[in-house]
C-alpha cells in the first residue's frame, strides 16, 4: 500500500494583500480563492533576513517570513507562524529566490511547516527542502484534498522528480539517505577522464561525466547524480550549521574526505560591529555565536582557512572572489554554501551553490548531489559599447520576460560569442556570478587564452587547456538566446527585484541618490575598480567630486584587489573624490556593514547582485554597473557615465 501524508493543521496563503495576511494571523482560515493574487518571487531574504540568521538550529522557527513584504507592509512578527498553527505554505512563482541559505526552509520546518505549494520553485531552495524533509509541490489540487481531510499519497510529492531525489525524499532527507549508502573515494581527474566519444556534449556534461560517482556510468539530462567535488567551501553564516548537521549525522569528530580541498571563509559577518541593525538591535552576540561555530570547525579539522584580518576589520576576501583567485581550475567541480558560487564558472569549471546539508554530506563523502542540467546558450555577438559592462548584459537578460517568469530555473547559462570572448575573466565572473539571480544552476564560459593568462598572472600557474574543455559542435542546448552586443545600453534594476530592469536612458525623472555603493563579490574585483577609478578620475579632471548629500562607498573584494589599487595609484584618486573605502568582506551586500541604508526613504544605487526588500537595509536599492554607480555618486542622482559626460560637456559649452 502506498505511503500517504495527512495535513491536519492550517494553510497559510502568502497573499499580495496585507489585510489577507493579517486575517490569517488573527485565526481566520481562508481558501485559495479568498487569498487573491499570491506573492511571486518570495526571496530567502524575506523568509529569513540576514539579521535573524544568527542561530543554526531549531531556534530559527521563531522567524519565518519576518521580512516578507505584502504591499508596503511586513505583517509577520516573531513566532507568528508557529503560534498560528500553520503546516502548509502557499505562494506564487519562483518561491525561494536568492540566497542558498538553508536557514529559510529550516526556519519554516522548525515553525511547523511540512509542505510548501508554489507555482514554481528556485532550484537550491527546493533541493534544500528535499534535504531537510519539507515536502514541495506545484500541484495546487492538493489544497482541496487537504481541506477535505484526505490523506495525500506520497507519489504526489514525487511527481516529476528524478529517481535519486525520490529516494532522498522517501528517506526523510539527504543525511538519512547518505548513511545508508557506500561512498568510494572520489577519483582523481585523470582517473575520471573516461568519457567515450559519442553524441555531441556541452562542456558541463563533460565535466559531470568526468566526476561521476562510480555507480553511474553515464548521466542524462534530468538525472539525479552524485559527482566528486574538487573543492567544497563554506562561509561563516553556514559553517556552524553544516558542522552541526554533520556531527549529528556522522558523529564527532567526523571522518572528513580530502580535507585539504575543503575551504572555510570568514567573510560575511566580519564588519558586523559597523552594521547599524546588528549594533542597534543587540545582534553582535549572535554574530559571535556564528563566528564561534565557524572557528571551531576550522580549528578542529585540517581544512584550509581564510579568516578575519588580525588587529583590524575586514577579511582576506570574499569567498567567491578568493575561489577564483586562488583555487578553481578549468574542468573542476566547485561547490559552496552560497548561491553566488557560480562566480568561478568564469574559469570554465562547474561551480554551484548548495545548502548546509549538502555541504555537510560532501565533507564526509567527497561527493555532491546535482541534477544533470540542461544548458542555455547565451550568444553575444559583436562588441559591447564603451562604458557598457557585463553587469549591464546581465540586467538586460534579467528583464527578459522568459527569465522573469522562471523560464531558466535550474539550467546552465553557457556564455559565448565575440563580445564574451573579449571580456576579462573578472568581467566574465560577473556573468556567471549573477546566474543566481537569473534562476539558473550555474554559469560557465569555456576556458581560452585569457583564462591561461589569468592563471599565470594571479597564481603563477602554467595551465594547459585540454581539447575536451569546450562544448562540441552540435551540442544539445535547450535554447539559444542571441544578443547583439552593440545594442546593450547601460542598465538599471528598479528596487525590489533584480528583474526590474530598465535602460538608464529611459528614466524620465531625476532619482536623487543618498548612497552609492561599489563592492561585493560581483563588483569588488580588479576590473570593477578600474571602472570606478576611470569615472572618478574623469570627474576630478572636470571639477567633480562625490556630490553633497551623497556618500560613495567602495569595498574591495579581496586584499589582492586592495594591493592592486595601491600599486596603480587609485587610492589618491579615491581620496580626492571623497570616497569612503571599506576593507574586504560582504558588508552592506548582506546588510552587515558600511554602505547599508538606515531609513526606508533613502535611495541607494548599488553594484551588488540583488536588491530584494531589506537586502542592504530598509531603503530603496537600484542595481547598476560600476560605471553607473560612480557616475551617479558624482551627479547626486542616478545617471549613466555616458550621460554624465554629455551633460557636463553641454554645461561647460
């Protein structure tokens, strides 16, 4: 007889209408028809804002949805879900966008949520639910069956899922499944180079084949498989949670596999002492709790460590930037506890984010689970105009209706074409990094001579490309998006979502800027600082500095970037332009340091990767390229660099 599941508790509809939310929290049970339009694009920043992610266990159950926005309201308070007795959450499209933080489903589970029904899910979020034991479905008919008191067959929640995922769901989660399996030592790349000639394949298909668990001889699109990971990394938000889950499942000390290829980064919280909400709300003890969990793992196991700077604020660098600068190589598999892990795909490796449970399992087994993805080819012909960057290209993609509707969830974005080949590795990293916002699994650019030069310059490595390190002619793509590089203009994303794209030239009203911010893993690289410096040097030459009433923060992604700026003489320009420099770390991108807003009325123009509600403080965040951020700081209003140059020339004529 088939297993069934019964849900006797209440259903919570995440409506766009704040009054509907308040009615439910007051005890009223409603139907889907009563709920009105459901909220789309509910992000993990809304489910568990970074300011509540200071514990990594069941205490998170006090906080689900405290950052959720309905209209202009945030109706959920602490313990609202648990006290309301809800067991099912219902939402619209692309539920769980944004960060890979497993804190979000763990908070929901700990508050009593056992099932989430949504029109579509982001890949990492749904996989995290599978791993910890929350059921998910896009079948809204289950709501009527739940209302009727029916026991729902487990097959409903397995429909459309690959065989491996079905086994994990039936086991109650990944770690329970993992303990029942055998895990042979991951093979070296040379041993894994066994893919036979055959049908044309994409680069990612080839990488997966070369890293497959021995139980899988071939991997077809849609299959769930385990692949050997060359590097596994975590950062200070999730190291403690991953270690907690690992010890609970495998004992302490746990038998780590290949610990010299495990990296622990302390980067997200290193500036908390300068963060307004963390200081004001007494959150620093919680930050210390997370730091202690991270440091205990780094102390107890022989893993590689990049920590906070001794005797000063900041860190050695942001995890994604350091992975590309120090570790990742073409053809490798890189997995980390962050949705922007695809950053390293700029070097031609398969890099993707995973939750804490996945990382805990990979530490002990050497393998990480993935669903063999389809590949979407982004072909950018010609060349980008001067002052147009990879960030503008991504914001252009994000505003496309097929992407906004979730049409690329879980795919690989393979970037190519003359305009992409002309980009530096730093710029390519912006393309792959922001696949997290596009909804894909990862992004990749085939390695080439620029990759070789990057590895020689940054690491002193004489790397040799191998003939297989590119997609084959006739490789299977689920679709091809062709873009003429010359047609891309400087872009913006309006506040609330990275998909709210608009050309800068289309702004009809002047948008005054309180804060301009350049930094983060996406925009704290050497090429980004080249752009900031180019604009600010031009500004100084034309009598411009950061406008009165506007503050410009520039944050280095790594210490190497800071040294680069020192060597090139950029710091004198920044000082003369009245820039506030910030040491390496995630900072205001994670609402944890200088550059964050403190008032809902403030306007920020930012080069970070996402602008979900509350992401960088309570203010309104516009996304833009490094050029536009620096130009807007000089103008005191949002403006592209090319427009500022025209306006200045007209004014001086």
